[in-house]
């Protein structure tokens, strides 16, 4: 699944009429008096059909409610019980599962992965031997950003075991424990470690050992686990081609890497999870006799910085206050500060849905924002509004600030496209007739990709990923652009064929056309070679 945010996927701002739905009737505490107006402003500015928010303060849920629609064009309203994909916020549940097993002595976080999965391999013998369970959680393995995500994003028919076995051929792009680079694929490894150590399927373990004791009765481990009675479920939305109004996207399941981002939950249930986290893992009671989900030692470790993250300047001056003094990643938690207060947080990105959960331990404060449109600016503007209210910070127009950032990103994407157009030799022709490019191509980690002649020209099909079917449009010379038929993917890519001295295709490479394309479409890591007949 994606990096904690996918804000870049929807930088274009265009008007869309939204039916106004008020938040659930509830008295708001004084710090949250402006929340309703803030959320409605966010919905209008960023074209978000539906938003749900919960705030926990001093051990109590002070607000949980929703605004807007579960799906555009339908009357059903979002409320505190509406289920959304929480995407990468799932990772903290995977980390907590490993912590429970560590508390029980069934594993140690410093165990080698090969001690539990002897067949595990990376594309480097040293990394294979030295990879520890903790390393699976902290994004410093040497894999590149989002490497291997095409094995399960969009949904593929690979099993979890298939995904992890194919990791042996995913290219390494950095040094082991050398730098931060967000990944999802290693959480599939963590999923199998949990299953091996517990003797249970990951889904069963998480339901029994986390959801049940925390009281998250409505939370589901994956969209495939949604029941016929689960009718209060949000639909994801995206803006095809980064323009136009949000439209519903196909439902998605990560059953082959649930541990990275599969969970569906509501703000009511996530409020319970925030309370347990803020209480240090305590479920009930106090002191030594308290009933715990995991030990205080493990809780501290999960919230301890392992991998530093470079601090960059905010995209626009209006976001200056968001620049942290420190930033890093713990065991499935992002760690930084805001206005001098430590934050423990995570974001989630899913086709059509993005979210953020933020804890401020010093204030015993937690806020979760779930949305059904692919624009991270929405959850950020709401989260910072709530934090500012409790920090008694100066009023900031976060909607305007994030609008400026999105506009700047959109402008950069437009300039990038103009450079491609300027460099294009539009009069050039392919070196070969179209049938000369048609073949089955094989990448050593993804598998087979078919290029075939169709009624309108060349077509491309990723054989293990039903959603990745597209039409090849000639760009210049031996380069094409694949336009995916599902336009909500927003992931069109250049496809460049390299010919040998006899004029036959030797290999093909790919690269996303737009810098706004989500990094989980890691086309650039593919090296496609024709399969010899």
C-alpha cells in the first residue's frame, strides 16, 4: 500500500457540488466549536464526498461523527459508524501483533527473519541473513520507495507466500539500514512471521487478540471480510486523470498483504484504539494489576524512533508551522513534533480513500480523520485544526494553506508534462510494425506482461493484475504511453522498447508519466524481456 499519504494523487482543484450533510447531532466541547465549519470548508475546497472524525481527550471520546455522503449521488450519510479503509494505519496493528507475540516469548524483535521463515530471501545475501523482525517494520531495508508494490497493488492473484517469495528478485536500491524508504512488501513478510509464530491466520489473530479485547466489534480485517449486514460502508472516490469530479473507484482487497493496509474501520472503533494507545496498552485497571494488550516495554519500543527521516522545507510558506524539529519512524508509527509537542501518528492511502490518525501523548489527545477521496490535504487541514484548538495556537487557515500547496504541486506536474512534450519528436514513427512489439514479456520479480495487437492497436495486460489493462499510444520512436482503461488509476506510463542490432525487441522499461502518480505503481523497477518461444 502506499506511503502514509497520497495527497499528490489529487492536486487539481475544480468545482463540484456537494450535498450538505450536517455532522451528527452532538454537543461539541469548547475547543471543537469550529469543527463543523472547518470540515465543511474542507469538503468544499478539496471535493471530498464524505468525512468522519473522532477526537479522544483525557481518556474520553469527546467527539465522533460524520459529514457528507458515503457515495456521490446517493443519499446515505457518513456517520461515526461508517466503515472506511484505514489503509497503512493497519501497520500499527501488525506491529502490535508482533509485540504481543514478543511478550509471550514466541519471538524476539531482534530475531532473524530466517529463524522463523527459513526460505525467506532478499536480492542480497547479506540483507537476507541480517534482516531482523524489527527491520520489517521500519523502512530501512535497502528497498526503494514502494518497491514490490505491483505484486499486490492494484489487486493481484498472487498469494501472500507468492508475494514474499518474489521479494527475492525485487531490486535493492540502497544500503541495508542506510536510509528511510517507505515500503509495503515487508509487511507481507511480517504477516507470515505472525502466522508462523502464533499458529493462526493473520486475520484470526488480529480479530481475537486486538479487535475483540479493544472492543472494535465493527472493524473488519479486509474488504472481503465485510458481511452482508455491513451496509454502512464508504465508497472510495478518485478524479480520473487528476481532473474532473470525484467518481467511485472499484473496490479493492489486499488479502495477499493485509498486514500492510487491509483493515476497514469506523471512527467509533478507531477512538477505542486511540484510547488504548494513549493509555500505553492498558485495557482496564491500573498499576501492576492492569489488564494489558501489550507490555509497557513493547509500547515504548513501538513509539521509539528507529529510522530518521530527513526534514524538508514545507511546500509553501503557508505551511511553515508544520515543519518539525525531528522526524523519524518507529515500529509502524511516524514520529515527529508539532508546535513543540511530540506527535505519534500515521496516514493511510487506498484507492479512493485516505486517512490520518494522530496522537499527542503530552496532551492525552488523539484525532482520527477518515475520508473517501484521494486528497491528503483534507485530513491534514482537519487534524491541524483540532491540534491547534487544544494547543491554543494562533488561528491558521489550513484550507488556504493546503490549497496553495496543492496548486503548486499541480503547476509542477504541468511543467513536467510540458517538458516531455517539448522533447518529443512527434513526427517520428516506430522502428517496427506494431506486431513487432507484440510478445509476452517477463520481469523476474513481477512475472508476465503481455503486449498484443488489438482492434485499435497495441494493448498491454499485466497477467496477474486484472485491473492493469491498457492501450498503447505511440509517443515517439520506440516509446509508447500505456493508457489504462480504468481511468481512476491515474497511473499512465511510458513504455520504451529497446531493439538489438537485428531490429528485434531486446527489452522494455516503464515509468509513470505524471509525478502525481502514486509511488506504489513501481513501474520503474520492471525490466521486461521477451519470453523466447
